[in-house]
C-alpha cells in the first residue's frame, strides 16, 4: 500500500501507472519522494542468516554516511532506466547491487535508537558478513 499521509486513502501498487519504456511509476507529480523497491533473491542454502537478521523495511536517513552514495546510485539507476541505451539492463542490475550493499551498511551502522530489530547485530558481535 502506498500513501503519503495516514489520513489519505492508500493506493495499491498495481494501480500505479508504470511507463513501459522506463519501468518507473509516479504518484501525484512524483517530485517529493523517490521510492525505490526491489527484490533480492537470497539463496535458500546461504541466505538464511541475512533473512533472519534484516527487517522487512530499512529506512536510510538523509544524515547517514551512505545517503550521498545512495542518492548518486539512485540518480544513475533512473538515468539508465529512462535512457534505454545499450547495456542499460546490465548497468541497472549492477547499480541495484551496489545500492543493496549501501543499504546493508546503513543498517549495520545506524544509531541504536533508530535501528530496526536485527540491524547492527553483526557489528556488536564483532562478526562481519562475508561479501562476494
């Protein structure tokens, strides 16, 4: 469900018009908030630790060290999706992977009073997840 205020009627994601050329949709004018969502397929045999440790939603605040990098990656991803240039699907996939790494870092290092359950568990234990 998508809505910008609690008092508004939510919109089902399936009701959002998506530009078939770019794969992007917009609610209202789309100028106030950019929401990027995706699906990370964690293999069943090795992804269980990450699935258990991460919350369903991670909000990266603008003051986070990773925010400027995420802003740049988001802008690049939107350019790739809108441009339709050769290699855009390949580039988009890799930009999305870099975004995932930055979101994981933001979760690991966010202040404890803002941290969803599970985030930062690795940091406090001294263990670091392997990155491939």
